[in-house]
C-alpha cells in the first residue's frame, strides 16, 4: 500500500528534523516557454483592463502592421537555471537539509543540462514537464524526472514527436517504456486542473479514464504548490481511489521558492526514485507560503513575471526581454526588439503600472485580507493524517 504523509511547516516547525534531505520537484526557469493566455484572462476578470487591451491590439495592427497574436506569443520565467537552483537549494538548506533539486521546464531539458556544468549542481537530474495530448480532447502535463543522461536527448525527440502526432495507444507504449527505465520518475502534475478549459466534469472523466489505462505506469500524483486547497484535497481523494502515491510539486514560475517539498533520507536522486517507486513512501512538507491566500499568491507570481530585475543577467532583466511575440515578418523575438519606437507603448506601460499597484502597498494588503481563505486552512489542518 502507498504511504503518503503531509506535514505543515507552520504547524510543525520541526517536521524536517528526522530527515536528511529535501527534494524540490517541478520548478521552471527562463528556458521554459509559458502561455500568455493569462493576459486575456485579465480582460475577462478586470473590466478596466479589457478596453486597454483592445486599444493596444488596435493600435499595434493599425499603426505598425503587427497583429497581436497571443497564441504565438509566450513569456519566460525570470530566473536563470543557476538562480532557480540556488533559490530552491537555499530554502532546503535553511531547514538544515541537503538539497536535491529537479527543475522541469516545459518540453525541454536545457536547464538541467546547463546546470550540470556547474560543480555544485553537477548531479542535477535531467527532467522535463511533458505536454501530453490525450483522447483528442485534453492535454495533460507529466513530470518526467531523472532521464538517463546517455538517452535523454533521444527521449526528448521521442516525446516531442508524440506531442506533435498524438495517439492514445502510442502514449501507453511510451509510458510503459519510461516505467521500464529504473531511475525515471513519472508524475501526473496537477491532475485535476482543467488547464485547457474543456469543462471540469469532462476533464475529470478523462483523468479517470487516463488513470484506468495508464495508472500502473505512473509513480505518483502531484499535490501542486500553486493550486488551491480544494483542488489538492480532491487530488488526495483521487489518489485514494486509484491506490496511488502522492508527491510534492511546487510549480514555481516566479521568485518565490516552491511551496512544498519532499522529505527523505535518500542521499541521491536515484535513491529517492527507489523510495517512491519501490517502497511507495512519500513524505511531503508544505512551506509557510502555501498558507497565504491562494489568489494573493497567484497575483504575486504574476508580479514576478512583469517585474524588472536589474541585477539579473542580460536577457532576464526587463519584462519585455522575457516576453516573445512575432514581428512584422512573423519571426518570434523578444518584445524589447520588436517595439517600433524602441520602447513599450504608453498604454501598455500604464496598464502594467496599474497591475503592479495591485501587488504592492496598501492595495495588496487589502486584497490579501479580502482573499483570505483561513477556513480552507483550518480544514486542511484537520485533514493531515497519513494514508
């Protein structure tokens, strides 16, 4: 039987004391290409944003011949692989634990490969968050951790080919093959998040169908550090239904370290994989930041994405160096290179100023109070037994 335990740092500050190692799973670097769908979500959620976006789109097309294309655009998180590794390591070291950090950008392994050239990070596992189409209706995200070094590039080519040419039968074949790699960890990331908005009921039906077909080839379901209490509780029930192990996954995109980690006495990532796959035991620790109101944390993560960092390396310093959009010839380039006047339009700058105000000062404090989900926190604290 799988054994998953959950501890909360704010309730038990000594929860990590009997462990040797902390494991950070599922975090993103500036090598990850992230959708810009959240911009259009702003227009739907905040009435004052929608007309500004419409004006921006109209002026861009009318004056400069560049049609705003959110689908072809993307942004990258602010942290370089080294900065992300150091951030996650420090949080774990502050608990007097040895850190194991597995970054997993979307559909590429550039970050772990670059980290391996740094002496302090040379044992970084080669990991990826794989975009996995399923059933012609939905797409899941699977965390593939610790690919064998000699075959990692081949595996990435194989996974990319499947994503471009999906087949449910082929998906099962690939998961069987990944499971046959003894050092690889396959995690179903944020399984109950209807990320592509097909409808929650249909999404959950497909999740259960997927687990019925493929659950034997997966090693854990993720409790996600950026999803809310209710969704993570539902994932716990899902794990019980399918007799599956739970595991942490912070899903960090900004500059706040992962909101949950795994605790272990393993001294290497291979040993940790053995504990998860063979011993079927997972000990998770939720960090204090997870107790903050969920909407406020999402806002702060958004602030991290649009903030400027003059101390960072070139290419990660300003928000428009980290946002990419097709130019007039259809070539995707950083916005800092696309602006016709060499700088962001005034209307866009004004919009960003307004959004940034939401994340600072008294306005941010008011939102934090309004979004308080202390009742959710109390409910979770009553529901922390091992299972």
